[in-house]
C-alpha cells in the first residue's frame, strides 16, 4: 500500500527509463527522455494549464525510490506531467523551441514541489498501471501496451509455469483476457525481431510509425502465426521465429508502392492473407508477384465466399418474391428484375457448362 500523498521537490524527481512509451532508440539519460516526450506530445498545452492554474493536487505523480537508500524518486506514472514541470522550471532543456520558452516566461505558476504517492517498489504499482493504461480510461497506444504487458509477464509471473498459466495471471491482474495477452506478447515478440533486423530496410518503417495493431491482428490468425514462428508462443521461445517469413509478412503489411499502397491494402484483407499463407499454390503465386486477390483465388476461401454470396442472394430473392405481389412495379423495378433474370441465366449456364 502507498504512503500518504507527500510533496516532493521537483529536483528529486526523475523520468522513468522503463517507461513503456519510450522507443528503444531514445537514450535513457534525463535530457534525451525529456526532449523525446516534449517533442511527441502536446507539452506546451500542459505547461500552459499548469502555468496558469498551478498543479492539480488530484493528479499526484506515482513514484518509487530510485535506489535502496536514495532520497530521489523515479516517476513511474506521470512522466508527461513531470516533463511539463521541468520545462516550466528550465525551458533551456529544449533550447531550440521558442514556444516552450514563451510558455515558461508567461507562466504565473512554476511549482517547485509536486504531490506524489510513494510506493516502495515498482512491483507494488505495476497492477495499477496495467488497469489504468491497458483496460482503463487513459489507455496507451498499442505498442506501449504490449511493452508493458511484456514487462509484467517477465517480472510478475512464474517463469517455470506454463505459458497459458502465465497469460491467465497477467489477464486477471489487469482485468483483461488471456487471448488478448497472448496476442500482444506474440506481437511484441515479432516486432522485436523486426526491429532487430532494422525493419528489413522498409522505407519509413520504424517503431514510432509501425501500425502495431495491424501486426497483432495478423498474428491472431493461427496460420499467420505458424507461418512466422515454429512456436505457438513466440514470446516465450523467440528463437523459433523465422527470419524470411517475418520479412515477407513485413513487406506485405507495411511496404508501400509508389502510390502509397501496401500489398495487403485494407486491414480487412488480413483474412485473405491468412488463407493464402496456409495454401502452397496461393503462397507461391504471392511470392511470384501476384496481387493479393489473385493469390486468394487459389485458396478455398474463394469457394467459401462464393457460397456466402449465394446464400445471401437466395435469401434476398425470397424476400423480393414475398413482396412483389403486393406492389405496382414501376419501369425501373421491372427492368431490374429482367437484369437479375439475365444474370441468373448466365450464372447457371457457366456453372453447368463444366458438366456437359
């Protein structure tokens, strides 16, 4: 349990190097972390709010000691607020940003002490962070969520237990589902592999702009997960991840052509891709440069899709038949009926031509 809220000097508060929202490319020194947070968030708006009204005591920072006997603290919740406070006190930390200097100069309040809730160790606050940012009201972006889940999985679950048990442990602790936890861990395992391979030199692809949720959605299909990994649980056994299939998947999902389009196109096409990678002929077509739809036509998926269309047509024609006797048809409706008949005759002729 945390101690009562206490005011802590701004000088004794430091940004958290384990913040899941920090990309791995950001150096873990105080200035680099502060400058990244300032650049990638609406920091001047927050500085203005604090500068005009003071620090709102109802939003205390969550801190843990930076060392066993250290009087200083790491802020594990509230790094953006801490950044705003430090820039109000010292705008020279962002020397090339005129708006930050102006905002600091015009501030009526520059708090030197901040309300904080102190926990003795990071482990004591990890459940709170998970509930707040994974399933709660202030959710992180997808990659940050996955990084947090990976931290929790590594530090708060028994390493000798089964993967399924560890997924359930994390899910119960942060109020989520085991399937969601597994998908996020699968995603971060493959993402880490992509990052280790320099994003396979795909233009404009890095950890700050990768559509991470697209990757986790794709890996949610068993066929895609099997395509890129020889393990059902790649986060637990990352050595099973396959380099060439991961490279191919990255190209299909993220590489853009001169028009700015990916081979996948719409995210709804992931279902088609999942059927392609489990079909030898379809996968061969895709690797040879065929479009997604051309490769998809080689799979059983096209037959299933055709069956679904026929079911819908039969149902809708049945509805139309039940209505037609109650209506006085106009010329456009009559013409549509004739067009439907022509198409039905053509469909039947093509379908039965193979039997002749």
